[in-house]
């Protein structure tokens, strides 16, 4: 499997074997990192991070991952401080930045921006989120978190809750879960249902999919509850947002009928959809999920740079 120079744009570009390979490399890197504290696979390599949208976890975990591999990082966290403000095209920005770095990570509000960047660039491009489209590295760390926690993905019942219409994390995750033998509950307000083409595709691939608005009635069935916030910034109409704002809140009362082994995940940031009282319960998995971003992104960076052949 030749990963050197490969772009990571959409989970649709991956096979199950690709996914499992990344997860296995991430696990080996996590174990090696625990023993050594830092590694030097990417010594002399430079990551360029181009974040045209705000980010905390994704940007910092990519930077942490590159530093942990022994490489260095350049980039920006706001387009307002770049030549984009002067009218520079995305293509020209990419062609400029690739002169300085060996791999590019991009987050952009426009769907398809990462694919465009990959077509222009001669260095590997990794999509850190493009509009409401895809967020493949989040998906891989989500799968990694589930597998490390349960020892498996097959056989689990997983609920995706909240903004399933605009949420790129759940779009990517649902598509990746089609690789596995899972039962999927899609829990959302009617206005925020998962796009029909994604649901149809999941069912065509043999996944058992339930669409519902009923969180309380679904909770007892679940092994994993993946919560997302209602993304105000994605709504074209403020009135539409106000209709669904605060539709669900997961608290200890919500979880009273859950399996003792249920784990609650969230890509973060959260607003009010998970009460802080859940943080100290045995159900909370979202901060472990944050940590998973480091070994998974180390694996992706190292593989696309071609520095992990011996791992």
C-alpha cells in the first residue's frame, strides 16, 4: 500500500483496509510515544496548516502530531492575516505555500476546497474540514477511539445525535461505519435529518439504519451516543436555526436508562448539548476522543510524508 504523497480528502476515497491500516499505525505510534515521549520520523519535514475557519482541537492536534514526529510547523489560523484578504485565489495560496512545506493541512468553509487544493498542489493535502462536506481525519480518530475503547467496531449499536444535516463530522463517520457490521440510529429534529443520499447509500451497503427524533426512547439500545452541536454558522437562515436551537441536551437524567457501558462522544466544541455533569460519569468519552487526534494524525502525516515505512 503506497501512502507517500497520497491526499486525504474524503472518507469515500478510503477502503476498509485503508482505514484499518491507519488505525493500526496510530496504535503503534501511540505505544511508541508512551515509551519515548517524542519521535524523530519527520525530522527536517515541515507541515503547513492553512485554517481559513476557526479551530482549536484539529489545528492544535495536527501541530502536536507533527512536533511529536520530530517535524516543524508553519501556517495561519485566520485568513484575515493572509494575502487572501487582498484577493489572492485559493489556488495561488496553495501553490505558494507548497514552496515552503512538505505537506498541507487545510480547513475551509467552502465545500470542495480541499479537493481543489489537492488538484493544484504537488505535495500531499489533508482535509481538516471543508464546509458541511467532509472531515475525514475526525472520522478516523472517532473510529480509533471506539476501537480502543470497545476492542471492536463490529456488532455495536451507534447513535448519531443533533445536526445531521450540516454536520460534516457525522457525514464522514456514517459513511465510514458502512465498512462495519453496526446498527445505526440517526436522531435529529426533522429539519436536521441526515441528507437522503447518505441514508440511501448506507442502506444500499447493507447497514441497518433507523431515523428518529426520539432520544429518550433510543438511549437503552445504544453502545455509543455520538453528540453534535447545532451549528449556527452553517444555517442559511437564522429563523431556521432558532427553530431547532437546544433541541437535545444529554444529562445524567437522559442517561438513566442507558447501558452501564454506554459511551458518549462529541467532536467538540459543545455549547449546551452535553451537560458538564456528564463529564465525571463513566459514560464520557469525548476528552479521550480529543487525545486520539494526536496518534491518528501522526499516522496520517507520517504515511503521506513517506517516513513511516518501518513502523
